[in-house]
């Protein structure tokens, strides 16, 4: 019964959220344009590791028949080859120059953009001078206008500048310098994030506002899209199904209303995780292997890797059951069912974290960090399994003390400490203005990619450490049921797995009380900072409350003894 219940529970946990989902508005046409940056693996513009000509050609081949054109963000870094390669494949190019704080680089970008536009007038049909320069505060608007005028005077194609829609409204003088206005509409990243269902209504609202401000200028959406993986923002949920629904709804709208647009983006960008966390790397219609994530006609599977996760879980279940089989044979039906449920829960948690670490931690640093979190969370999970099987089987070796009990409590302590720190960082938003206000703008811009700053880019640690929140309560409950210990005694910090912890030492009562209150404060602060619509925030806040219980129990235990 232990083995069967564990396998059934884990299989359901993997299969239920990953069933194929039909789309309400399947789309069977071509996309007008997609953002094109064919970085894969460890390639990154931050390190100067750019795609080769062969890789660029292969990436364009993957898009043929699916899109009509591509948008470029730079006229250097190997992207100079795109117009010729795109021409051979019948693709149009929405060319761009990347403008930043380095004057020499800006001059090279402008010169290259002008050269490409004049050499490929039939392929490059539009030109962008600068992308979100004002958002990043890289250049004053006057300098940006000078660059736009320089390009506009040197080429025949229509010229524009691209930025988040608010920055056009804040800098209306830009409209006189361009042939059309290019705005970015990203409901997920709005200051007040919106769910997928509100996507088209939001597009209507923004287009109406921008067109009212600039009635004599055509308006193009330069970026519109949705992330397929990462943290939630209020009611905006990252996911493959969400992207499929959002983009197919929009594509039908754009076709019916004649909206010009560019979807961000063609391929996932692993390198962006260094600046924007997991969610920043996962905006592609294709993965960084250049394979489509789903068919726009549907159906869509949320996590296609789920069979791998299930296989890992099954292996863990079988290995653990084989090691615990003798104890399992001494359980009655009810206890065997309970033990199987705990084994299934633990192995699902570990396998889910393993999938996250393998598929969604992209660079060496994040992968190492993911491995550490996996080891800590996994250690707690299997300490839970070991303690549960011993108590439910009547094994007398669960007595207080012993190295296994001490090891379990030590790793639980590490996990709780890690959860505390990560939760604090979730609620911290450090920007260049508050962190380094005295540095010049150029220095700030150069340091920006290296700053692990804004809490809105950080992942909730639920996948790795969510199991940690349940462990103390489950172990204490089993101890109470089996008569091994009182619930409050076993729940107390330092005693969960049976060892004698710091709570037994004089002078530690106030410390444990303060830590418990700290977890509660983090839970409240998280809901304030994330909003009540964020399901992930609710779940992790609940985890933090559960994590506070061992510290509260330790305090109560001292007062009641």
C-alpha cells in the first residue's frame, strides 16, 4: 500500500496540471514580426559571446513560414549579417540601433544601421533608433533626438524610436522627429500587472490613449508578449498556456483591426536571467533550442518536461521504498496509506525542484545555486520520510538523540534560514537611484546588469523549499498519533527530528520568539508588496507562517514547562 499510494499521488501531481489545453482562439496564420536575438546556451551580449553566422542562419530557418519578419535591437554584434540572410529567406527586417551611455558605441551603431538600411532597402522596411533609452535613463531626450535626425537624414526608410508607451506621453516632442510611433505594451510588466484575460482590453486602452496624444502619427506595437515561466506578478501568471492564450487572442485582434505589431520574442534568452531572473529568460515562442514551445492552433501542455519529472519521482519512490520496505511491512492499512502519501509528497517536491534546476537554471552561477537549494530542500524532504517511516512502523530507534536526528534538525535549520533570507530579498527593491546615487549615469548603466537587485525579478522559492514548511507539522502530528511525543514538544525548533536543539539552552527563548515573529512579519510584508491577487505570494506566505510554528512552539514550550 505504501508503494501504490506514493506512486498514484505523485503521478497525479505531475499529470493533472500538465494535461493538454485547447485554445479558445486557435491561430493558423503567420506572425507579422518577432524580436530576433538568437542567443543560446551560455551565449550572452554581456560577455561578448555572440551567435555565429551559421547559428543565425539556423535560427532564421526555424522562423521561415511562421513569421513575416524579424526585429533587431542592434546593428552590431553579428546582427549585421541578418538582413542578407533574411533576404534569402523572404523575411523583412525591422532594423534597430542600440543606444546606451557609451558615445563611441553609439556612433558605431548609428553608422552600421545607416549602412545596412542603404544596402538592403528592400529587406529593411523600417528602422528603430534606440530601444527604451529613456526608460533606462541612458541618454537625455535631446541627444536621442540628434541620433534620430542623423539616421532619418541618411536613409529612405521610415524611422522610429521604441519605448514603453508611458515614455512617449512623457516626451511628446519625440513625435515630431519620427515617421511613426513605436510603443511597448507588456501587461505582465505593467506597474499594475494584468491577467491574460485583460490583455486585449489593455491593448485597446493604451492604443487609444497614445493615438489621442498623437493623432497624426501611425502607432506600431514594437513589443507585445507574455512569459512562459517564472514568478507571478499579482494576477499576471507566467506560463505556456497563458502565453498561448494571450498571443492567439491578440493575433486575431491585430488581424481584424489592422494593428501593426512585433511579438517579443522569437527565442528564449537564457542570458537575461542574470538581470531579470527566470521570468526574464522565458518570453520566447521558441525555446533556446529553437524548437516551438507549442502550436498556435493548440493544444498546449504547460510543462512538456513533466514525464522526466515523473520518472525521477518514480525512481526515488522505488529506491526509498526498497530501503524502508521492512518498516512498511509493519504498518497497518491506515498508517501505510499515510506513509505512502508522505513519500509521494516528498518525492514530488524533490523531482519538481530537480526539473526546475535542470531546465530553468540557465547559467553556471544560477545552476550551482539551484543545486544548493535542491540539496537542502531534498535533505529535509527525505529526513521527513525517514522519520515518518520509523514512527509509523513502531521502530524504537526514533528516540531523542542520535546522529540521524541531529542531522535532520541541522538541515532543517539551514532550510529555514535560507527561506528567511530569500523571503527578505523578495521584498527588497534596490534600484540604481537608492543603491548608488552618487555614481555618474554611465557607471550606473554599466553596473546595472550586474546588480541582483529588484525583488520583482526574484523567483518565489516554493519549488525548492515549500516542502520545508510542511515538515515540522507533519512530523509533530505523526509523533502525537503514534504516542512518541506531544505535538508541541516535537514541533519545537531543534526537536523536530528528535535531537536536543538550541531551545534547551538558557537565553535562547527570546531569540526563537523573535525569529518566529520575523517569519510572520515576512509573510505579511510579502502580501503587502505583492498584492492579494498573487497566488504564488499567498502560497509562500502560508509557508512562512508554517515555518514560524517551530519557533513559536519552542517559545510556548519554555513558558509552559
